């Protein structure tokens, strides 16, 4: 049974003093993640909005132990920390429940600069949760494009729109044969909470990617973060799924879209909320571009549907 919003813990792990923009999706997501993980957790952060907004020393807006690490080392640092804790337990120098070791990393840190180390940690099956808050750009350094920036989105390094489609790191993680991979959305907080709680109870490498519409980078109103997140799922631009030991299933509204029970809303309804796509809306070839984007999304859903039919051998 899923937890209701009313039942969520009152304890906050993002506390006053944050310098994040009002309506920052990373901060909203981290509040929910903190409630699901509880206080027995250690957070590692690579350079990102979450680090830039941490506050001035000696204060911190996060009431968890935090390690600021360099970009490329998310996999190695979290992997080393969790192994060090295991060694302390083995020697009897640590008692009680092992803290959850987790990375809180942007798409730049996950898709691009940190991918090699994260892939290595996944392959070693290090006992960590890697969270990617995916705002589809390098937001805190001035909105440069990342590997997660979708086709045709305008950024400061792709002012006329990115010409390549995004890669899909959640699917790449799935093929590392790790025990748990999931995607999540701010508009579905109970689904996110459930996934984090589940990951906490699994030993080994867990990957959770949270769609994080950033109003400064994507150019929409600061009050609309959750609404834009919802439109992404409703239009099929963001898919909610999870895979436990390789077995993939769709979640929440995406389950209905994937099974054909519900039609996604037109992609344009989602795109037109964001200034980063305004050049498309004015373009005489708009319909052609929209069709190309739609094909990309259909291909992603088709690949995942196909993957959902795969049954790990022991279940045959
Ligand atoms: C090795 C290295 N290269 C570049 C930088 C500069 N830098 C700091 S944060 C950042 C972008 C991070 O993007 P992302 O991980 O998506 O986080 P966001 O800013 O979107 O929250 C960059 C390029 C750095 N700190 N270290
Ligand atoms: Mg980013």
C-alpha cells in the first residue's frame, strides 16, 4: 500500500537556509527522498545546483551528513564509503543499522562527467543508491546542454535547439544487471517515496532518476514546477517505470499509457509551457519537428515495452 501525503514524516532534511531558487525541483525531490530514507543516511553530492544552494559555512541546508565530492568520483566515493562501513561492521567497530549511502547528483554529473565511475560502481554492485535529479541541463553553471537535454531544446550552448536526441542512462543502468532501477517524477510523490523506500531495503546498487523541470533553465513560471512535471508524464515525454532484478514494470499513469488504456496528451501541451521550445512553436516546420520528437518518444516506449516482456530465467 502506498503512503499518503498525510502520513509522510514531519522531519525535514532540507532545512531553512537553502539558497536554491524558489520552486527548485532538486530541493522538492530531496525533501521527499529525505523523508523516505530517514536520518540514518549519508549523502554525497557532486557539483550541481544542490551544492551551489547548500548555504554559507558553517551552516548547511541539509540536516544529513554531506560529503561534497568531485564530479567524476560519485561512483568511487560512495562505493568506497559503503565498503568502509562494511569493514567497520565486520570488525565489530560499528553496531546498529547500516546507514544508507547515497549520491545526489545532477544529469551533468550522471550522464556525462561521472558516468564512467557510476558504471563501475554499478558493475561492482556497490551497496549505494545513486539518485540522478535530471533537469536536462547543466543548470547551475548557466544552462549548458547535457547528454540528457532532449532533442530541439534550446540551451546556452544549443541556442537554436539541440540537434541530437538525449541518451537514456536509466536504461543503460538496467543493462548493468543491478538489483533496482527506477524513474520518478515530482508530480507523483507517492510513487517516488515508494521507490526510495524500496531501494533502501535492497542491498547492492540502486539507481533512481527523478525528472526535475528547472524553471530557470526551461523558462517557465517558478510556481509551475510540479505542473510541468505532470505534463511530462501525461504527454509521455517522461516515463515512470521500475525494474527489480531486471524485471521491468510501468508505474502510475505511464502504466495506463503503456498498456493503451489511456492516450497521452499531445506533446505540444507539454512543450508550449517552456521557453526552451519557443523557437519550435514559431517555426514553419513545427509539425515536422514535433513528429520527429514524437517518434523519439514512441521508440523509447516501444523499447521499454519490449524490455517489460523479458522474464529473468529463474521465473520461466
Ligand atoms: C570536472 C569539472 N568540470 C566542470 C565543473 C564545473 N561545473 C560545476 S557544476 C556543473 C554542471 C552540473 O550540471 P548537473 O550535474 O546537471 O547539475 P545542475 O547544475 O543541473 O544541478 C559544471 C559543469 C566542475 N566543477 N568540475
Ligand atoms: Mg542538471
